[in-house]
C-alpha cells in the first residue's frame, strides 16, 4: 500500500510558477506509475500529467503542455509538478495518484490518492 501527501500549493499571480510535490510512503514507490489530476469548483476531476515508474515516459493534457512538467525522484520517493506560466484557469485542487500496474491518464484506474493541495492563480 502507498500513502501520498501533496504539498507546495498556494496563491500565485498569473504568469507565476509553483512546484508541487507528492511524497509517498512505502518501499515500492519506484514500481508505481504516478499521475497528477486536478479538480476546479463545480467541475469534474481532470487529468493533468502522468509519468511511468522509471520516469522514462511522460504524458500531458493538451491544456498544460509546454507549461507544466512532471518528474520523479525514486530515491526520495517523491514526484513533482513544476508549474510555469500559470493561468487563472489552472486554479484547482491538485491531487497526486499512484497505480501499480500501468501508465494511465484515466483517474478510475489509479488505486491510491493523496488529499490534494490547493492552487489558486489570480488574474
């Protein structure tokens, strides 16, 4: 089992940057595919980015390509989301998730979830 804790959220002006972290417990972190999702008020949870267990493959939603970068450090049991050129529409609660089997962009296929961290981008 994996426990996930997100951090790094906050309030930033449009055009600014934030780096989210997702710290994982457990010795098998390096074998899990990981992902970031977000949920804005009144909207469904949506895929943001995903990364394979090795970090060799990454996937992004079209809306964040070129602005957000997913990465992981298996030695530190931590995944990151570097967020640059932030826009007000990026405002949401951001969640990290882990899946022991597949790289996937589908939320329902992830087994473990963090509690979320709020990102607010002001215009």
